[in-house]
C-alpha cells in the first residue's frame, strides 16, 4: 500500500460573501484558516484520492473543474477515482454567483474565489498523489458527544429545526443521536503515524452565523490533535450522515454553558477536545494492527434515485410565498433583505417549476463511491442525509466498520439537498419541506439498498 498526504490553506485574500445562511454576510476577517486536505491511496492496482474541504458544499461544477485540472497535472491517476466532500462549515466563501448580490469592488467575487479554490485544490491533490510512499492503515473507533438532533417536535405533530423546547406543548426531540467516531489511521513504512481520517455524524457549524472566515470546530480539533500526536500528523475531516444533526444543544444548554465557563473554553474548543480525546483513546490500539497489504477496492457508480413529487398543496404554498416575495422591493443597499428575497424566491420558484414538469416515476442520477480498505467500508452520498438512513446502512453492512461520508460532490448532476425521513416530512419544518430537497423517503431507501449492494459486491 502507498499513501500520500497534502493540505493547503484556501482562505480568501480579500473580503468575501459567506455561504450558509439566507442573508448576505461579508467576511470581516479570517478567524482561522479554511483548508483542503487530500489523502491519496494506491494498492493492488486500485487507487483513490479522498479530499475534504472546509466548505458548506462542493458544487458539481467545482468538482468537474478540479478533476480537469488534476488530469492536466497527473497522467497516472484517474480523476474518476477522486471524491470531494466538505465539513459543512457555514463560514466559508461562496463560489456561485447570484445567491448573495454584492455591489462592492473591495469584495472578492464568487467567481474569483472559485478560480482561486480550484487551482489550489488541484495542486494539493496532485501533491498528495506524488507524495505516495509505502505505508499502512488501521481502523479505530471511539465515542464523542458532538452532534445532537436539531428537530424539536410538538404535541400537535409538527416539528421545527432549533425549535424551543421550553414550552408546554413540547413533545420530544424528533430523532436519534449518534456519538460514534469512525477512524482510519495511516502509518509510514517504519510504523510512525502520518495521519488520521475522522468521521463524525455532525456538520461543522457551531459558529454558523458569524461574519468571519472559519473552519469552525474542525480547526480546534486539528490543532489539538497535532499538539498530542505531532505537528506532522494530517487530519482528514469527514462528516457522516447528519442532515438532522447539529452541534447546537436543544436541551442542557445552561448546564453546558456553566461547565465551559468553569473550564475557560468555548463550545468550539470543547468539541475539538472531544474529537481529539476520541483519537487519543483509539490510536494505541490501532497501532497494534497496521495492515500494509489490505484488500483495497474502489467502486464508483451513478444510480437513479426516484424523485419526491410536489403535491398540489405544496405548489400552492410555494406560489403564494413567491408572490409575496415578488411584491416586496427592499432597498438594494440592504444586503440582508435583498439576498433573503433572492434566496426565498428561488426556493419557491424551484418548487413551482418542479411541479410543472414532474412525471410519476421520474428519477435523477446520483454519483456514489464505495471503498473497501481491509475490513472497513467507506461509502459516500451527496446529501445532507438524515441520520436514520446512515444507521440502516451501518446496521446491515457486511464490513466490520462502515464509514459514511455525506455531502460528497456528484459529477452526474447538482443534487446537494436534504434527504429527510418519512417522520420528518410528516412533521415538516426546515430541512424536511419540499423546497429543501428533491428526494424523499423512497429515494432514501433506494440509496440505502444501492449502497449496501456495492458493499456486498466488495465482500464477495
């Protein structure tokens, strides 16, 4: 087995619009660097490059541009065997025009930042591939309390993301929480640690509404891990199925605030320490079983997933909200009101267009990857995937350890979207309503079965 690592700082050189909210936010400063990290793997004639970015998403056009740039740099690597995922931080630069209108020459445009990002991402991928050296890999597993289900359910049946629990009609928190931490450690030919891939089922959005550039809690985790294991240790941050998860507490907030005050830590720092604690607890055991010639397979498939149909009631609601948005004319100088109108109008218009052209049984192509590394399986999807789907895959997988990676870019078509459960759709609320996703429970189960089929194939 040959392994190679590389990382690059892709923090913008100028103020930028930040992606992740429904209003325009122009960055005031760089709180901590946003990065691109690449892990290259080659063994037995198979290859893969796993790429993690501190971004809210990786659009299809960015992935395709990066793949083209990588192909121009490397003649011995197949760009189809590359996947790009993100930590889902809400404090990273925008790369698409039109979402956050800004008329300020001092602000870096999304197009300019996209060019900057693509160039640096392609270069770091090529660097990781060229740095491949003989080494080994081992599995690890631990627990860390990071993510919490963010959907609060009420007695009348409806649910709300980040809803208030301190009210008489509070019923329950809608879904499950998963505090598992899946780990893959990499080692050089002398058995020295070189890096670790860390998968937690929670997006990196503790400071999601701020006006600075930041990798959020993954920056704190990286720094703490390097303190403990060495500055040379690379960290590949992966987000597991967590479409209904968040680091924000719905209950116990007062208790945790008091605890952190006594410790003198921010929530970000506390989460970073919890991740580092998980790594520290597993590294010694992982070092005892390093595989230098593991079974290594990498499948890439484009699957057809059934679309969620827009009901007449959903269409009527979207049409009504669209008309209300069009009737408002905010002051162009009010960036928040202007961008809110653009985004909400776009969401409503998308639902209206879907209703007009939809056909029963219609599907859409989605790209997914599945890897076997020894007795571990890794599977990707391009969604903010509700946790329950991930648990269905993990519970039925043939692998000794199954690592799921959400929000991985799809070459097929743009499909970055929530994928909610039937329970969530019944409760409604943001993240489960028709503007939030083009797939529903039928598509979610199709993803589960296709992913398990690919894992089964790798274990035949």
